[in-house]
C-alpha cells in the first residue's frame, strides 16, 4: 500500500489483479444506477428475465420484477459446470484435535438437494417459514440452502440466543419446523442446544424438530416430534428441482433489534439480494478463483448470511466456517487458522481485532500470514489504533483494509472503498459502492457539507438488497425507515460525516441501538428484560464505551419492592440472569446499579444521556429540564461506592 497525505492507495501490482481498478466505475454507475445494476444482474442465472429493473411507489420499491430465479441454482448448479470437484466449504471445528470437514461443490450440491427433498416430505412448501437454530457447522449452510431450494423462507436464530429469544422469533414467523443440533462446542464446553430448542418451541407452532448430531451429548427425545437429520436425509435423492422464485418473493426473514423492545423481522427477497450479494463480495473482497475466504461472522447475523454463506458460493470460491471462538483454546487460534488454510481474505469485526491486538502483539512474526491479500472489518466503527494494528501486524502493510458499512436491513455492504481503487483512511469506511447514493442531512433534510455531522440517508434507487418490509408489521417499516425525511428517503439511524474526498466516517447510532462487540442490541430490549424481574420498579440501560467491545450495557435499576432484608448483590445477580434468560449471554450488563430514582424530565422521560455522562465522568450539560435534580447527586454517590455498596 502507498501512503499519501493520510490516505492509503493500492500498489500497481495490486491494482493489476483487481476486478475493479478504475474510478470511472463510479462515474458510470452514477450516470444511471438502474442500468448499472441491470448490467450486473445479467451476469447471474435467471429462469426468466425481468420486465422492469426498478419500480418505485414510495416507500415501496421493486427490483427486477417479473424476473424468476432460484439463488441455489446460482450457488450450486452453476458451479457444477466449472468447478464440480473444487472445495466449496471447509469446516474448522472448535476442538483442535478434531479433523476439519471439507465439502466440494458437488458434495454440497448433493447434501442440499437431499435435505431439500426431506423437507418437502415433511410437508414444507414454498413460502413456509423454517427456523434454523444451529451452530457453525456445515449443516447450517446446507439448511439455509435447502430452504432456499424449495422456496421456503429461512429464519436463522443465533445459537447463543436464549430459548425466550428463540420463541419470540418462532411465534412471529409461525414456523412449523425448527432445525437444531444436539449441542456444540464453545470455549471447551459442550452447550446443550437441543435443550434450549425444546424450551424455545414451547407455545409455538413448531411440530417437528430436526436434530443434527454434532457434539454427541445426551439429550432428551420425543419420538413424535424429534427426528435426526441424518435419518431424514439418508435415503433421499441427490436431486431436487429448484423452485422457480419470483424476484420479489421472500428468501429469508432475519430478526434484528429495533427501537423498541421487540426484535423486528427484516424481509429480504430473492432477486435483488442475489445480485447485490454476488457483486459486493466479488468487488469488495476482490474474489478470484483461487481465493480462500474466511468471514468470521456467525450465520445468526446478516454478515453470516451474505458473506459467510451466499456471496462465497455465488462467486464459486472456497470458504471457511469456524465453529469456535477465535481466541480459544489459545488467543492466537485465529492466526493458526489463517496459516493452516492459507486464507487470502479475512473478514472480522473491530472487537475481535482489538482483542487480537491485546493478546497477540506482534503476531505476524510468529505465524505465516503472508497469504492474506485483503482484510475486512464490519459491524462497528474501527478506531485508528485498531486499524493501524490490523494493517501493520496482520496485513503486513500490504493488504487494503475494507472497512465495510452496512446493516441487517441493507442485505449487503453499501459503503467501503474498493480494494483496487481506494483511498483508505483509518476510521473512515470509505465511499458508497458504485450505484449507491448516500447523503448526510441536517434535521431539515438539507444536504450537509464536508466535516458536518448529520443523518446518513440512502437515496433512490436505494439498493437491490435493501429490506422490503418488517415481517407482518408494515407500520413499523414505515415509521422506522420512511418517516424522518418522507417516503422517498431511507433513514439509516446512523450519524456520519464526509471528508473532503467524500469518504464517510460513521459516528454512531442516533437511536437506542447499541453495538456490543459488534452485536446489535437496544437499550429498550434490555430494559424490557430487566423490568420482568418482580423486584424491579423501573430501570434505564445505557451503552458505555469499552476498550475491547466498543460499547457495553450498564443498568440503573430502581427497586421499591425490595424487602429490606434482601441483599442487593442477590438482586443484581438476578437481574443479570434475567437478561441472560430473555436475550442471551451477549447482552449481559457489565454493571448494575441499584438507585433510588432515575433522572427524568417534567414529562416523565428518563434522561439516559445524563446517566451515561455520570458513568463516564463527562460534563453533564444542561440540567434545567430535570424534574428531579436531586437524583444526580444520589446516583453520583452510588457510582462512587460502586459494587462495595452491595
Ligand atoms: C449498524 C448495523 C452490517 C453487518 C453487521 C452489522 C454499525 C456496521 C459499520 C462500520 C461503523 C458500522 C452501524 C449500523 N456499523 N458497520 N463499518 N463502521 N459502524 O449489522 O447488526 O444490523 O448493525 O452497525 O451503526 O447502523 P447490524
């Protein structure tokens, strides 16, 4: 990489290899973004060509309507022609002593077809929703594709989510089938996933639980409901015709945290998503035939859908999925994996990078990481020092860092500089992808000049992969995305600014979403969980900056119903457990403070900003709107005493 005035550019040799290396691509796309996407769409396989590329009846829009396709024909059948025996997927299990599993494109094709046939036999039809609650094992990828093969809508639920979180999602989608596993390894322990699944399907419509054998742990079994995955697929045929899907039909529903307690199901459709997933992957990670791509994201998140599963397959490359934690059993496990497989493209989150930096220091000297060509970052802003460490120690100053901005809602990456063009600048995500139009608005909907912070908004024609709705909740769709600046402007909920070259820097969310180790949570959903505790009167959760995780939740709880004799330490522990039960271990508050009252405005709104500043020690600012200024002193005292009080 070449450095010039704070910006980094790819070298000549690097440019030579890159699919996209001329900035004229931006100009061309800008002239006619609809035509630009149409050209790309022509490069994937359609059963029937579309009638109209983009249609817009604000806020609703369609891409490639009238077109028909099946994403699995693009992921699998197409690849059999040229790369039948090429390795598609390498699975690295968590236990170091266990052997990896390797599936060629043909292997994957057969497994997907077999399972698709089995699902059909169980009565799964086009448009039916199927729940997937699986760890990172090959069957997770196979299950998603098997659903897509027959036109069933997959809803993946992160395997570390609690039974309650699983139940909420299954109830919302009315799924009748759930695919799970007996267990999986996490930091040397076997997690009994089947037990969580059993709890989670209570009070849902799930009538069959398909269980993949993974960890061999003991599980309970209900003969009328449970069925082994292996038994189901054993005698199935190797071929299942792909359901011909309309471009605008649902491919999947994925839940994410919104501005209120309940998660919302973002809906993604077959056509536009396929086009965007293929070409953002191809251009941003510069995917070539001989690449070994490793995206660390779990399939429970959108990154896991688009870049751990669909995009590598759409591009016919070899990719890795990893069951475990990147720092287990030793903090350098991630580097071992890169060396073992000769990974060329590595995609992870700033939280992981900061953790690697903390434990691994000068890792590059110990492992051969020189296979790496491109490094990716996603999920939260990457600070300059993490960027520099990643650049220097992992990429040995030769790999571009693509800092990719996107959201569950956008289906694929929308902002990042392209590796063959640049420029790259630490802490800036980069330029909008060609054919994508962003702006930064002040509250009045006026475009802001460089360096001014405002709302990041997406303008028509949006993106082919952008969500089409919130599952069964059209009102929420309108209110969340299409109401701040009218029906023609997509509101991202992020604040951002541009530099003089137009590179975008993300400042953070403007709603109550917090990014904890890159995971998306809302303070509202944590509060809803905590409020379920019988001794809690009210509470407020705020996100506090954290050196490794970016942000962590801290809870302030008022408990007027607590019997005098009950130690606060027990209440605090129960509150933490309550969050674990309702959401899962990723959401645990770092600290819980029991306070007498919360700072409120005269209209009764809790002022979370003050709580946050009290915790971080920042200046409190204007307190004149507070109805109960006395609380500030009380909370200050409580923070000072901290845990000692209990
Ligand atoms: C929110 C979306 C997109 C896949 C994973 C996250 C934040 C995402 C970046 C980045 C700064 C980022 C935004 C966004 N975010 N990528 N490169 N730099 N912030 O998807 O869980 O739906 O979260 O993550 O705040 O709105 P998600």
